[in-house]
């Protein structure tokens, strides 16, 4: 197991904070979007794009790149910010989110923006496409891995469990999926709308290697990715316990910021909390 | 008319095997119906390139999309009702919108499925697929054209839908003519009325043309195997030549071939037209041929429609 020095962790945390500030500014500029689920995913996305994945932002179709699918497509703001900060496109373009003519669609579109492996947004579908990429990689005897970030709300879709069966059946150990367990969906807490627990038992029963972590602990995220690589004949689901709206006090665990942008006052307050000098 | 009969499914399976021999990038998926769809023929020859996804069509379409995004030419098969309706949103979001190279090749379309009844029959699949942007839709008239369409789809970069039947179909297509996306073909020349069919109804159109000839009516017969894009030039030529159009399909007349031709006519060249097909109803159990008679998918219906449009001209 790799021991990650404190400065590596600190740098990733700094960059995650930068992504969070982008998310606030982007959704403010767009006047809509999903800040809550973007902020719960930010630390996982930062770990993947700035440390874990092998990819070449200047050569986005490099054959041997690791693939990433954002199954919870509504976390697009955080995803776009991670892509821009990786160098796939200019950071200034982030503020065009959701605007007419922009490459930054409300939900990710594969043919619009470099770095997007799959169009997503209709929930429950991304994991299946990630498994298709994993089957193709194995057929081509390629060593790259497929990463996928799922939401917890979409665990209510039947297709997720169809994919769970296929992943185990074909022993796709080149897949590392994350489950952003922020416990809230549009209409309320997941356990009130359509209870999901015991999620860990469910994924284990479906034949997956399950690793439970704090989804905001950078070291735990990195270590889970390393452990997943060592598992043979089973795909891995990293069940990441997260906080919706993480990093902005008045957005944390707040249902209202699932699909609502902050106003001017809230934007200033959020950016101040995230350490920006205004 | 005396026809030779042959299986579209068998020719689909043979085309897949031939593709497997020449191309390493072809993969085939099925949802537990591989012996019926004949993808099992490919699975036997190329087990590494075949993936049974179980009775889980939504996931199968997602897996197909992911494989296509990784450079594979993906054929995904099941019965037409399951390959389109059960997973339409997955096809829309994960295949059509990102324009991925997936070929959905479905068998057991229409009502000639027979005894299984309405749950396994479909008169809606062409409608569902042709309304999706980026999709190419083809309905081969017979077994030889099925082979050619499968090969043509493999060469085409983009999502495609092909509809096949369960029964052996009369062989009607010209053995010397290849299938081209966006092109139909004239099987019989005529001056008085144009009969535009697809699938098994092309053979009914040929029978109708013969019956009409006995009444001194000269009918042109067109095999419109490319539903989307429609062969507009061929329809325009028919309008110019006969000015009276009948369409015939083993599909709901709501939004199938007839609707596509009607749209072209209304916008460009309004002439009398009638649609022969399933009249916006579900099917039932029975023998394929019996069902075709009961639901009006016959040469007699095409003849009636031809005489009516000629009167209205």
C-alpha cells in the first residue's frame, strides 16, 4: 500500500477547494444547476482527475487512458471544473455552463466537450456504459481502468442492479465505481422516499467488492482506489459516505440546494467560506 | 405467385459470422434469446466476442453504448418488442444522443410472431426508432436483403435499427442489387398506381400487382427497405409516374412506413394515398398467416386500396 505524504494530500485538498469555488461561481452564473450533489462529489472527482487516473488532457482520445463515467450526470459542474483544471479546455469557459451555444450542457454530452466519455443525465444508466467500456478493455487486452461515479438516488433504478449482476458475472475487476452516499434526493432523504439500506450488504450480495469510506477524506479515497486495483475477478464499489453541499455551511445537508443555484448574497458567503478573497 | 421462402434470422446469423471472420472489432450482445435471434451462430464461432446480458435489455443497451464508445461495432439483438420498447430511454440517452456505433437488430417483429400473442408482437418498433435523431432504420424485405443490410450497417458509422420477422419470408429482392442506406428499389414497373411496401408486405404488393394486372391495371412495386432516411427521390418518381400511392407494412399505420411516405407527400407532392397495415390495434395469438388475414395484411387489401386511390386521383 502506498503511503501518501501529507503534502500530496494537502495539494489535492487545495484543488478540491478550487473545484468547489468553481461550482459556486458556475451555478451562480447559470442561475440553475445542482450545487448540492456537485459538492458531495468534489473530493472523489479531485482525487480521480488530479491523482488516480492516467489520462492526457491534451490528447483526450489517448487509447490507453483510464475512462471515467459520471453516472450522476447532474454533478456536471464539479466534473466540468475538474476537466478544465486538468487542462481539457480553458477554465474561463466554465462560466458558460447551461448557456445557449455552450459546450457545457446542463448534463454531460459526449460529443460536445473533450474528456466526456459518455453522455449522462438520465439516472441509472452510466454504470452499464462503464461496464461496456470494461468489457471492451478486456477484449483488447488493455490495462486501463474504468471509473464510474454513481449517485445514491439512482440506486433506486432497476438498471443499476442489472448492471450489478453483469459486472459480477463477467468478473470485471478493471472497474472501480463510487457511490456518492449523500443520503438526499430531490424529494427528501433517500430512506424516506425509497429506502436503500442496507446498501453495503446489497452490493456484496451482488458479488462486488465493497469498500466503505468517508468520501471527503482524501487519503481514504486514494487508498480505496489502490485496494480496488489489487482485487481480482470482482468489480469494486466504493461506498463513500458524503455530505450533500459539503464545504458550504448553509448548503450542507440542505435539500433546497439539490437543484437550485445560490443568489448573489449566498454566492459571496459561500466563496468566503471556501477561502476566497473577495 | 410462387415464391421461394427463406429465414431472415438465419441470414442475420450468417452475416454476423462472416463479419466475425473479417473484422476483429465486431461484438454481439443478446438478452437470452440468442437461439431465436440466431446470434447463437456467432457465439459458437466467436465466443470471446459474444456477451449474453440476460433478460436485462436496459443494461444491455448501456453495455452496448460503452463498448461502442471504446471502438467496437456492436450488434445487440432481442425480439423487436423488447429491443425497442423495454429500453427506449437507454437507447435514446446512451446510444442515439451520443451517436454511438450500435446496431440494434431485432427479430420477431410485427404480428407474424404468431402464437405468443400481443405481448411478444410489435407494431410500434419502427415508430419508436425512427423518431430518434441520429438513427438509421431499415426493414429488409426478405432473407437475402437481411444479409446485405447487416453488412451495410456494419460499414455505417452510427446507430442503426433493423427489423426482422420470425417466419420464413418470400424472397422478392433483386439478387444482383445491393442494399444501400437511404435507397429503396423498384421491383416491378407500372404506370397506374405505386405500391410501396416494406418487410413481408413487399411480397403482398407483388401479388397485388399481379391481381391488378388481370384487371388491366399496371402497378409499380417499390421495396422501401430504408425507412430512415426514406428514399425521397424514389417516392417523388412514383408520384410523377403514377400519381397514386399505397403503402403496405406489418406495423401500426400510426408512424411507420406509411406515415413517413405520407409526410413526404403532404409536404412536397400531395396525391391520393392510402396506408395498409395494422390499424392501430394490438394483435393476438394465432398462426402468422391467419393473423395477417385477420388484421388486413393481404394482397386483397392492397388491391382495394390501389383501386381507391386511383378513383380519387
